C-alpha cells in the first residue's frame, strides 16, 4: 500500500482548485419567503482563501423592484473582476397597504441572512466571506444601514451607494406628510425601543460611526426622488468621521437619465474600490 505525504498532497489540492469550473445558481433560497432568494455567480478556479464576494441590492422604494434590475452590473463585474463571486439578492418587499408588511428592520435582516448563509457555506462554495455591498436607491439605503448597524463582524469592506436615501429628517422628506406616513407603515415599531425617533433610527446618516466601511457614492444634481442634500450631508459626515470615501455628482436625476460617460465613470470608480478594498490576493 502506498501513501502520500502532506507535501505530496499540496499539488493535488492546487490542481483541484484550478479545475473548479465557473457555476451559476439562480433563485437560491435563504429564508422561508419566496422572495428570499438570490442569484449566485461563482468564478472558475475559486477557493476559500481568496474568492471574495460582491453583493448587489436593488432599489424600488422598499416596496417594488427585483434583483433583475441589477443585472446591468453583472457583465462588467465579471469581465473586470473575474475572480470575484457575485450575489444578486431579492428581499421581502414591504407593503403600505393591507396586509401591511414592514420593511424595517426586516430588509436589513434579510441582508444579514444572506451573509450568514454564505459564510456558513464558505467551504462548500469555496469563497472567502468578505463582502462589498453595491446598492441602488433603496438598495443603497439598505446597504449603508447594514454596514453601519448590523455588520458587527466587519465582513463588509466597502459600500457603493448609488442615489441612496440617507436622511429621512431632511426637509425634502420631513415636510411631505405622505412620505412620513408611508415610512411609519414601513417600520415595525415593535422591533425598536419605545419612543425612538423612527426617522433617525432608519437614516444612515445618524448611524455612521468610526467602524463604518469606506464608501463610493453617486448622486444626480436634479434628482426628484432622493435629494442631492442626502448625498452632500453624508459626504460631510464621512469627512467628519475621517472615513475614506468618494462623492460624485452627475448631471441628471435618479440615475435613469445619466449619460453613458457618467455610467462608465460610475462603474470605473466601483471597480477601483473593488481592487483597493476587496482585492483578490
């Protein structure tokens, strides 16, 4: 009977890693709801020592939207960062009409459930559970809140914030009775301390702290949905906290009318953050 030493096994292990093929899994369940699913893109030659993960989070005002809205980012990421895994998530959408379905904190906890599942399965998937969160609109709000409040193990290394709401006490929102009523319906007040200011508790700008991750941020200067002031105020808060970040303003509204050059610039900046804060060693 022959045997192999540990040194002799090393090339076999390396060969097995190289032989791993790229795989894609659609609608992977991470919870009991049919909406708690994600698409998973695993690169070839991945392993649990280097293959970090980019999570995409769609927008839609917390009550609409679908992960397919973030598909536009996937091709570019796979081309420019072929050694990263990508997870494109759905979360349970809120509802402000009966039956009421609160979004907060449930949608933050959905992100937590995704990260916990991926972390638990790191060996089976051959991934390293370090993450970037790339969110658009409401998805950017969720990404910031998750990083600022729920990422207690510092697994999130940076956030890309594309037109994310950051301050619900901004006069743009606070003076709109319909928005504030909708916000109250989106919040499960049983999950927050009695008497808490809900607008502040769900606004990233009030949760920013010294442990918050770097962020790359993009806003439109004519946005009628998320005011530019939400971007500039968070930009200032990051500066005050001395946390690395960048802030870019484009001509146009809520990212749907930005120029092709601006969209390419956005993708280039996100790629730069991936290379700096989520490198594949």
